[in-house]
C-alpha cells in the first residue's frame, strides 16, 4: 500500500544547496534566538501567491515573540522577509531540524492549506520528530484534495490508492473528491492522511464550522488529536484611512472560482448599473485570465486588476464603497479579504455560511442561494449609505491583540511545555 512517506521535493543543484546551507548558517550565527516567546513557524511566505503566506508574515509578528520561521523560496525573498521581521530568524526550509534550531522552542507550528504551496513544507515537517516542543498543525481549510493532487503529481491512480488507504470505511469515487461538498458529506476531505503523516499533538482551525468538518472527516478513525479553535484576525485600521468619495464602486477581491457566486454578483451589478452608473472592481490572483476567458474584460463597468501585490490590493480595497465576498458553500476556510475590508471600515456583503456566519453584525449577510435581486438590493442599500462597517463585538474579539493572546493561550495549555 502506498503511504507517501518516501516522497521528497526535488533537490536543488549542489551549488545552490551549498549556498542555501551557508546562508542558513550565517543567519543562525548572526542573530541569537531571542528572549521572547520561542516557537517554530513552518509555512510559505510572500511572494508565494497564497493568502496563508501573507497570514504567516503578518499575524505572527507580535511584541515579545521571537519565532524561527522556516519557509521555501529563493534566498532573496527570504532575506527580504527577514528585513521586515526583525524579531524573527527567517530560515530556508531545509534548515528545519538542524542541530540547535528547535531545542528551545515550545512548539513547532505547521501552517496548512489546500494548494501546492504546502507540499514542500509538509514534507519538511514530517521529517522532524522529537524536537521543538508540541507539534501543532494550523489548518486553514478543511478540504485538502488540491494539496494531495499536487503531492502526487496529479496521478489519479496514486491519489485513489492514497485516499482508499486512509478511508477504508468510506464509499467514494475519485471525482467525488473534487466535487463541491456540503457540510453533511461523508466524502473524504484529506484530513486523515495529514494527521497520519504529521503526527500532531494539536489541530488548530479558525472557526467552528471548520472544526466540525475536520471532526467529521476524522470520525471513525483512531488517533485523532484534539482540535482547538482560533480565528482569522482583523488587523488594526491603518492611520488615516477614510471613506472614499461616493463613486458607487463595488469590489470583489481574491481568486475567482466555482462557488464564489460571481455570476450572481454580475447579474446583480447589471441591475444596479441600470439604475445609476456603478463600477465593479475585480482584483485577485489570476483574475485577468478568468475575466478574459468569460468576456468580462469587455464590459465597460468592470475594472480588472490581475494578481496585484499586497499594497496595491489594499489600495483597491480602500477605493471601494462596499465589498462582496459570497460563497455557495465553504470548506471551512476563513477569508483574509473580509478581515482586511473590515479593518478598512468597508461594508461587506457575505453569504450566511461557514465561518462568515460567525461574524454577526460586522457584515451584511445574504442567503447562500440568494438570487441577483436580493444581492442587488443589499448592494443598493450599502451604496446609498456607505457608512463605516458595523464594529460590534466581533471586531474587538477578532482583533490582532486578541489573536496573539489566544495563540499564547494555546501554547500555555496543559502539555505545552511552557
């Protein structure tokens, strides 16, 4: 039976490997481990095109924290991150587990999501055992089929064998893994093999909906670790951010794909623009290719911004009167886009599903199956009164300082070693 434990990412050329090793040794020698909270963080960093890279680089910078951060990527990109993160030692992924690197850490935290960006970090984490305090997998998504597809080179036979090994009690076909699943689905989500490979002491997720999906996937399988819930933090509002002049600008941010109800938003915007001019801003990873394929770049009331860098994406969010981030279904993921829009004081329309349902009065919710008329009415209401997003208790409870306290509490839990 295929276990996948022998998989390794491609080795760099000998000269490049030597250069990376020398860089890591210099980084370790040039900066001490720090006197603050010591933990290892394993995951991608920018410019990796995944929201989790931004999450790690942004939300794990805290006063009194001195993490060792292990990431794939070029030495130039790691050096740039090291300059932006002075309290951390930013190291090449292959340095994980080198002598003396994990001994003082209270935990080794692996950030995981549903994409090929996490294949290398998963392999590195599985090779490190018995060091670094508790092993924590911070799971940002309860569906991992794209991760495993990338890990096995899209080979359908290996993927099927891999899933059947870990889910002998489930009935499913290969294509079922890639189809949309509701919250009651028994189709495997790929959490069991993740736990088998990483042997975590703790699984951490960002919302109760995700926690429930993870429990369902692990149901009936021995050896499941405890599951704890954090949340996607809402960053502090930047100084000087104000409401834009009233220009009737609506924004959808992030990658566009199945399940994000873009067709409903387009029809709703058609109704809105029939009454008074308005602009729809589409900005995110490979949005340009999607827009061209579907002819959206020919519509005069749509702005297309393909794969903008973080600072440009934030500026585009500041430029809109309201954001729309709908889902027909979710797989437990949280949304950094929604958190960023809320931090900028922008009203946000979301579907009442998944982790969005936990945001309460901070957002305007529509039914997951809402039609164009209902969405258009919500848009018109927001555009007539582009007031600051309702703060409410959720903005305080989900703030960055609250996130840092909650993360420290996880490390202080029984058995943490602190």
